């Protein structure tokens, strides 16, 4: 069942939680109790029912296009709650519905700055929605509310709503869109994954976060320095949360605006692992990659999902 439309506060506040969110959490708790009372699952039952596509390889997870053919749908700027955008979706539904991912741009930028994620992530088995914000000057919390509205539009009103599993949603965003990603994930704990990209926000502590979060920073970021943004954000996340921090060696604040194999590989693996519960992708997250001289990463920190 898709969640009902959001009831928004005034522009200075965050979206209110929905009754459906608490119902979903209750259902998950009941399912856990039922599972414990029924004994451990057999090996045949251990694989996620949400696995999509063939067994992954280094080549497949770094490819410009994945297993699924994709198409697009344009969403008008007249839509309520955000500025419209483009939905990228797999054309083949024979394997079932897909998780949904909404992506917000940074300050003064439009959805075109995030368009390279569209087909690349969708072709791995997701419905991806790159959005425009109401204005190009919206601050992080406003972008978070717009991500929230776009998530609801995707599962309730979009032309591809029947392809999206409303219980398996994620958010991504660049710069102030990354700050918005943290904000909406903090408010909407039933989300399955959050990936802030060189994020910017005046709030530095996210100690109440419940959503598995991959923070991607850039070593030479002069707009949202990793020392004052990405690293404090990551370090403030709860220690028992599935979390990771990836820092791109020699990269600038705008690295997420251009096609980047490292960003794609780790973003896809994170989404697969937590939106699809697909443990086949854990191999690309743990153990941590080499951060020595000449590698792609100047820093990498993680909780290694489920103690892998």
C-alpha cells in the first residue's frame, strides 16, 4: 500500500510524520516476532525477495548501463511541492516492482546537473527521479521537504507508480541537496537509504538518524569542506547505524555533477544492499577500499554492514 500524501507544516518546519509510517514500523515489528517464533530461515529463504538482475561483478557495477533497459517520463514543473523533474525507469517488470530513488540538485543548480545518475542507476533496477527544486536558491531543509513531496508523488501520482515499491525508497542529493537528503532521512526513518553527495548544511549533528547513510565527500572541496561538513556529518551518525564515508581523492565540490565511476559503484552498491536487501553487493562495500597514495580515495570509513 502506498503512503498517503504528506501534510506539510509552514515553510520553516519539516514535514510531519504520517500515521502510515508508524503502521509500517509496527508491521515490521510483527513480522520480526513471527520470524523469531517460526525459527531460523533456511538457506534457500535467506536471499532477498527484492534481488533484481544477475549476480553482480566489478564490471557490472561500474558499467555505464546495467542489466535493465530504461525509459524516461517528464514531470511538469506545475506539480505541487517541488519543481518537477524526470523519472528514469526499467522497462521490464517481469522481476517485480523496484525501489525508488529521488535525487535533488545543489544550490543554484537544476536537475540536469544530476541527470547522469538517471539511466545509470535505473538500469541497475531502480526507479530514479531527478527533481528540480521550487527555486534554485532553496536552502537544505526546503530541499528536504521537496524530496519528501517528490517521494510521495513518485509512489502515488506518477505515471510509473505501479513499478515502484513504496516501502523501499531512498534519497540522494548534491550540496544543499545533500543537506536536504540528511534532513528528510532524519524526518522519515522508514527510508531504506540516504546518500548525501558533498553535502552542505548548517546542522552538523545527525545523531538521531535511523536510515543507512553513505556520505560522499571530496578532498579538495572548498565550498563544503569535508572538515566542516561531510566528516562531522558522518561522525555524528549513531555508531550502531549502517554508515560509510567515502572521500574522493583530489576532487572538488562539483565532482558529483559529472559522471564518476567511483560514485556510481558505491552508490549503486549501497542502494542495492539496503533498498533491495541484496547481500550480493556487500562485497563492494566491505572490506574498505585502499586509500593509499595513487588510489581513488583519500579517506574511507564504515561500519561494514552487518559485521561483514
